[in-house]
C-alpha cells in the first residue's frame, strides 16, 4: 500500500460543497478519506489528491473517451474497474462536476442496497 497522503484541504472543501446538492447521500471516511454513499453503496470519494467516481459501464466509457481519464487504481496494478478518476477539468466546472456526480449517484442508487456488516442504513 502506498504511503498515505492527505487530500489537499481545497479538494476536501470542493468535495464537501459538491455533495451539499445531494441530501440523500451519507458521508463517512474510508481508509481516512471522505467518501459518499447511497443505499450503502460508495459512489464517490477522495484518495490522496484525486477524486474518484463510480459509474455505469456506459458512463464510464463516455468519461474515459471524452477526457482520457484512467480507472481508479488505489494500489499499483489493482484498479477498481467500476471507478474512474474525476478529470481535473471536471473538478474546475461546478456544472460538469454536478452532472457526473449525479450520474454516479443514480448508478449507485440503482444497485441493490449494500447492508453488509458495517454498512449503515440510509
């Protein structure tokens, strides 16, 4: 596991402010980083100096094609295939960030609820 790097305060504030538009979402930390969940399913979070997002196959293909964004890979050669890194261009645009967060939240909301041990009911 790579050395833990704190997320920049500006990115944490951006994350928290962006999620204010999603009152149905719960937030908690995973491995020390803020993440957001709907129905117990994680759909976005921070890892070091990046934001990641869980998307449907179609949306994941679209964002990768449009922005060339890679899959989220918290450990070398261990990608989380349903997640992508949010492109910096998107992070700089409140409209685009809200659009992609909405897509991620809707995808996670459509998944079966994840109420495994440790997951919280929402």
